[in-house]
C-alpha cells in the first residue's frame, strides 16, 4: 500500500488493518469496529480481529507516526518501543506491545500495535467518554493511580533506557513549552505564560529527584477493569521523558484541582481531589517526602496552559479540529494565574 501523506480515515485504516491482521494474526479472517481512539488526533485506531466464524480473536490499538512530519519526541511513535518494553519488564501496568514497524507498506507510516484492553478511564468532564463508579466515589481509583505513579518513579530506567533520551532540567521544560506561547489566540494569554515561565526559572529550587516521568499523568490515561475497578494500565506515553518526576504528581493534582481551572471547566469537572491528599498518598507510597510540591503543580499549570492554548489555536485555525478544545483551551490564562499563585 502507498505511504500516507495525511492522517487516514477509519475506512482507509480498515483496509490496512485487514491486510496486516491476515499476515500477522493466526486465524484472522476479518477486522471490525475500526475507529479512532480518543485524544490522539486521528493517529490511533482501535479494532477487533475476527476468525472465520466471527469470533473475536483479539482487540488491538495501532498508533501511527504523523505522516510527513519529522520524527522527534511525541511524533516518533517508535520511540515508545524501548520504553514500553522497559515498563513491561519492570512490572509497570501498560497495554502490552505486540508489534512495531518502520516499514510504510503496512500502515503508510511508522506504527506500533498494542493490545486493546477492555477497561475504562475516569472521565474528567464528559461522562460519555469513560465510566464513573456507581456511587460516584473516585477516591479509590485516584489512590491506585498514585500508587502506580510511585512504582513508575521507582523504576530502574537505566536498565533499558540508558541511551533512550537526554535528562531534561526544569529549564529545558520551560524552554520547550515556551515555543508554543506566541501561538495562543490572545496576546494577554501569551504574556501571562511568559510571566509564569520567568517565575519558574527564578524559583527553581534545584535538587530534583530525577527519573522516568509519564508527562501526561491524568485520569484519561489510566485504565481500570470495568468489573472490579482494579487499575490495569497506564497508557499514552507520547511525551514521557527523563527528568524531575515531581512533575507527574503536580500534573495529576492540577488535573483534579478545580482551583487551577476557569469557571466553565470547573463547573463540569467530574473528578475532584485536594492536592495535599495527592501529595500525602504519594509520600506514603514512595516512602520519601515530596519537597517543593507547589512548585511541581505550578510547572504542570505552565506546561498544560501552553498546550491548551496552542491546541485551541490549531482548532480555530482548522489545522486540527477538535471541539473539546473550546472547553479546555480557554483554561490557559486560569492555569497560568494558578501557577503564579502557587509560586507566590
């Protein structure tokens, strides 16, 4: 098949998946229920592989590198291969990696294939996108998420990832995401983001515990068994890296802390928790104090503020249309203000 020049449709992917499954899944006769997975800009597709009798042999997710884009960071899907192997070997719950390729004849671009788990995430604001517990109590789920995070940060990443990536400092993080601020829809947002960036550099306490971080550790990227609520996988490792692991704790706290968000997003938030409770759980599970917690939450506010404002620009310009950005995008100035408060 030809090399992709743009993100494929579900129909285009169905044909490619059928060809791939016939060659790589014993007994495969058909592929059904092909559709884009949420949160991956049309570059991640799920499907069921059936045998000749119509029974499901396996369920899969294929993740694609963006066609025609330089392979670097989150656009390099094959970067996840050594990462996922190291995580699996270390006992970190992830969706099993089944196959990978840089041969475009299968999917038109670089790709990895993982098992699709029959599990659900906690939806942050759209109840149709995941599953909330019947009693509405999300505490046991968040408690498991923090335990898994402590295990991730304790992983000896050097065993499999010594040459995987450079260790990022706080200054590296600030500089990387600063590039996105000029594209925000409102110059006032950009100015707030710049102020927070400067303040983060000035207030950097140093001495950060360094390790493997997820980079987007929030409820949409944590899957739970639908029957018993047990955490079964952490997914979407596109922006994982090596650096200050406190960022992940601050990120999760930011996502479930209404005080970080603008009124429209806070009003529909489905998962809420006190940041100090997230911190206490993490300290219990890691067995060590998490110093500078407010700093890490402020850093998370900066990173996500930069991302949400930029994604809103992409949406409104028509470059990557996603209506959910009309809710999360305007959070950028609120996130920047929250970060400045946390550092004051």
